[in-house]
């Protein structure tokens, strides 16, 4: 059984997401790491069918502008962040959090701000005084210049005008100057206080920091099973289902590796992988 489904979701909502490295540390230092994040982003875009309008991957943070469908933002970000965390920890022989526990997510309810926001995201390398400037490799700016439809849904902005060439001229004009911060702040403040409060609550639920012992206690209580049975070899159906959830959440939260889980639960590592994959596929 998977963790309880999130209750808050606004289908077709557009969000500006900012995810930073834990303690503002550099988590995308090498090109290979930035490429891996894009690979993960592509995989989850295919899985959850959201639309991506802009991105930039800096050394210590990432900006995404996306529109969700039926899958909640929290679930999308949980998958992306935790999959990259597993990759990063494996390659750096690191454990624990890679990203700050709470990513920032701003609702964008007025389409007239989208062009300004896309430009703001693409100008991150300019504001950081990187040599490549606006031509920075790890942003979606090039997708717009080339009008390449792939990972980024560039047609959404280009189709806002009856003349795509005119829309492109508007984009190039705006991205060529520093976007007014007032205009950006206006879009970031969109959304009712209730929506923002509920969104923060759900993000906190996803990224709450638990130890292994706390996770065992939490699942034991929620699934109404004995803790000793949960981490033991009990084959009662309810306990087995709870144990699968324990495996899933421990891996997704990057609390333990699959090898460590196999040792703690006295289960063959291959079975740990199978249990986790079954829940991912479902």
C-alpha cells in the first residue's frame, strides 16, 4: 500500500517551482549531474503527463515552470527530487537530504505573466554572471530559439499570438533585458491565501524529515500493525502490505539504501528491489 494520497490538487494549475540544495550547497556541479536531472525530469514528465514551459539548472538550485494535469504537484516533485537524491548520494557516497526539505511553489493564475516568468527563469545565468549568459546550456532558452518541441512545451507561448513570429519577437525582446522584479513578484503572489496555505501543508507532508525508527512507528500506527511484525518475517497479508509501504517510503525518502533495507528486514536484496518496483509501477 502506498502512502496516503494528497488531498490538495488544482488540475491544470501552473506553478513556478524553485528547489535548492540543502544548506544552499552545490548539487549540480558537473554537466553529467545536470544531464541526469534532465533525464529524470523527462521520465517523470512522460509518466505523469505534465507540461513543462521553462527550466534552468544552476549549480545549487533549479527553477521549473510547469502545468500539472491529473497528478498533484507534490507527487511529481517527490518523484523527481528523491530519484535525483538517490543518484547523487550513490555517486558521492553521501547519505541524507540533497535538497532543502521544502521546495518553493508559486501558483501562476494569470497567463499574462507567463512570458515574463519564462524570461525571468532563463535570465538566471545572466544574473549569476556566468560566461555563457543567456545562451547557458542548461536552460530551456535554446528550445524557444530553435522552436524545438520536446521536453519543453514551447508551442504554448508561441501560440499565444496568431503570429508565432511576432510571439518570438516579443520573447526575444523581453529576454534581452532584465525583467522587472515587480512584474515577477506580482505573479508569485497570485493565488488565494487558502490555496497557498494548503499547498505548504502538503509540501511539508511530503518532505517531513523522519528517521528510520520514526518511519517504522508511523507506518505501524497508520496501518495498524505491530512494529515487531512489520520489521520481522510475519506473512499476514496486512503486515506484508505495510512492509511493502515501509520499503517504498524508506527508499523514496532516501533513509536507507536497498542493501541496508535488505539487511535490516532480513530480505533478499532482489526482493527489496521487486517490492519497490511494484509500487512504483502502480
